[in-house]
């Protein structure tokens, strides 16, 4: 009788494990997936911990809104967008990069923007300036040393500068959940 109870208990544990694994959300070994990067059939998924484990980039960034309102600059930390693109085979001159937020907002960047920059930069008064160094497109996961809040994160794309400058607000994609390398328009 004891053997039957033991085997029954073991069988129930296996069934429970199978059911739980089929009901779980998409995860990596280090946590839930917060970002998916795709290039054709090559797909990489990242948890927040996996992004934080990659080589980080720091800088200052912020936004100039349509009405001229300046937000920032604030210190940010994240992963260079090009690092994540290279992990799925890189981007070439016949391709663009589509950034999608979980709120449905999308922004498509050209190959030229990704490789050469050419973005608008503004001082904290909103005056157009030329940065001393080229800004870096970054998948941001931290601001002021803390995780992004739920209104903008867990990740967002933005332009980071070595100076206290901001960029056009439409260059920032909050709630970033997907990066797709697509054919250029």
C-alpha cells in the first residue's frame, strides 16, 4: 500500500509541474521577459536582469515636447541599442529598426540614424545646440540609479549625451517591449 501512495504522490507532482509550466508566462532563467529583439527568424528575449548583465552605457537625456516643454536631463543607464541589434545579426543599409512600446506606440529608425546619428539636440532652455560628442541610442532601464517607473519602463529607448542635453520627445519610446529589424521603407 505504501508503494502505491508514493507512486501516486510522485505522479501527481509530475502532473502539477507540467500544468504549471504550461500556464506560466514567457521567462528566461533570470526572470520574466521584458524585451524581445527580432531579425527575421532570429529572436532573442531579455529579462531585466539579463539586460542589466550586459555592458552598460550611462549618460544624460531628456525630452523636448511638441510645445517646447523640456523634461530633464536626467542621468540614465542602459544598453546601447546597437549591442542588442548585433545580438540578432546586426542591421544593414537595406533595413530599419522598428521600436514598439507595450502601449502600441511605434517609432521606426533608419539605418542612417542608427549608425550616424544626426538627431536634434537642445540645451535646458530648449535652444538648438550641436553636441560635442555623438549621442548614443540606448535601451534604458535605470534613471538616477533606480529602476524606471511603470509609466515609462521597465525599458525605454532614448538618446543619451555626455552633456546635459535633451532630444526631441518623439525619439523616446516608453514601455519598450519589442525591437524588430525590418526592411527599409
